[in-house]
């Protein structure tokens, strides 16, 4: 019984997390501690579908442009605002206007239709938003306890009835970071879910109505098995995303090394050509050539060693990416099968009749909730529901008998057995389902 409950909890976590956008690759790449949370950012936009998004502390823009990418893919009518001074602080370090210019250039090129950069302090920017206007607020500015608490309290009145707040770096406890302290306080008053990987990211419910997925997320916080499964799913997705970004960086670095090597070879060829043109300097050129060849040999050795190292790293990264892609492909196949079955049921709805389909739903819901020992289907209703299962193709009678010998031995209708016992026992109705 405990195994069934655990499997059900894991299944709930998987069904909640595995949405199409959770597997999307980020288009924007820059230095950031947010890479491992990008799948979660895509998932959150898809689940919450906010009307107004505000980010406090954008820096290079990795998290903000992830929100924008998801909004653009989903074609949402959302307004996005990135608030930052782009001058840095003790936690992010100081930087020049080159960072701001790069963020502006990318925003103008891809998201100017619905996104705006607000170069301001957080307190001043809050004055330009109405109470109850913001659906998603990401706080990622100065990370001391006093600063992050001030940001939360200043912007809280601006949050809508369906709003959530993201707190980044909840799992950092050095260098004066105090986000975890504020999170401990907020947990007593607000629904929440914390992801501890990638420096930590917490989702705080500051509204009243969040939609089915967000409410389910907060519900799973209280289920240890489901919570751990959900943490593992997003941690793996985040690690894959971070590894992909790292692989791109290493590939670019390897290309730069190859470019330098080619340039040095060209310079060496030029030295050989100049030797024939200027005999008077042959001794000096020979000496220079020997020194250059020695340096080049050393450099080639270093390049070869570095290339071997990078090649091994790239191969390892590619293997991990292939494994993750294989796993993701398997999950997408399962999602596609389930989606096709739902569509098939909808297309056949007119032939089955709404009443029969309702009988299936009621029977499945009641059986899944209470079990066959506490739910009694009238003979007429049971027959109609069983017939509807067979006509809809949801239950493969021949496969069901072959799969479960006790059903064949009992000489009972497979569809009736599935409704009365199979659902609660976790049996599969057809070979296409794997979960």
C-alpha cells in the first residue's frame, strides 16, 4: 500500500513538472547563477500565465530573458519590466555600462514589443506600479536580510490576487546573504515551494487564486515523496541546461585556441618566406626561427594537451546531454501517447454519447478516490461505462487478458474488471501506457 502511495506521489510530481516548455532550450546565454533554474522559469510562465512580470535585479538578464522567451513562445499578452541600476553591488560586483548596453541590445532585438528596462532603484520604481497590478515578482537584488525584506514589503501591495514572488539564492548562507532568513519567516504565512539546487529558488504565493498547477505545486510541498521527486526532476533539467551552456562555452574556447594556432602557423610561414628575401639577416632570422619553433613546439604541446582535455570534457558533456535527451524523448513519447488518447476520446465523444463518457469519468474518479470496496456501480451504469471503454479504444481486451492471467482465469469481462478492480490496483488498460 505504501509503495502504491509513493508511486502515486511520484506520478503526480512527474505529471506536474513535465510540460512542453520545461524542456525548452534557452536562446540567451550570459554569465549567471540562474542557468540551473531556467527550466523552472519556463514552467512557471507556462503554469501561471502572468499579465505583468517585474524583476528586481537583472544584471546580465539571463532570468529575465528566460521569462520573455516563454512569454513570446506562448504568445501571452504580458508586460515585462526589468528594474536595475546596472551599477552592481557587493554581491554581484561592480561593472561598467557595457553590461547594460548588451542587455538593451538583446531586449530591443527580441522582446521590445512587450518588455521594458527600467534603470532605477527598486524603491523609486515601485512608485510607478499600481496596487494589485503584478502577477510575478522576481527579487534578485542585494541579498542581505534587510535589503531583501525591504524589497518584499515595499512591493507586496503591488501584488495581484493570483500573484507569486520568486526569491533567488535561498540556499546561500555566506558573504552576508540573508534571503534564507526571510524565507523562513514567510513560510509561516504564505504557501511556498523551495528548490534548493542552483543556489536555491523559492516560489511564494502572495495571492489567493493561482491556477491548478501552482496550487498543486504548493500542495506537493507537504508530501515528502512528491516533493523530493519534483526537486529531482527540476534539478536534473537544470543541470542539463547548465551543462549545455557550459559545452557551448568550451566549444567557443576551443575554436579560439584553434584560431590562435592557425595564426601562429601563418606567422611561422611568413618567417620562412622572409628568410629567402633578406639573406643579410639570415643569421638573425635563423636564431629567431629556432626560438620561435621552440616556442611553437611548446605551444603545440600545450594546445594538444588542452585540446585532449577539452575533447574529453566535450565527449562527457555530449554523453550526458544524449542521456538527458533520450530520457526527455521517452517522456515526450509518453506525453504524446496520453495526448493522442485524450484526443481520440474527444473525437469519439459524439459516437459514445456524453452520458456514457460521463459514466466512465464518474466511475474512474470514484474508483480512483475510494476504491472498489466503497463504490458500487449499478449494473446498467457499469455496463455502459465498460462498453464505452471498449468502443473508445482505451482498454485493449485481448491484451488485458494476456497481460493479467487472473482476469483470463476468472472469465470476467476485461472492461468490467478494469473498472471494478484494475484502476485501484494500478493495472494498465492498454500497452501504450507506460506510467
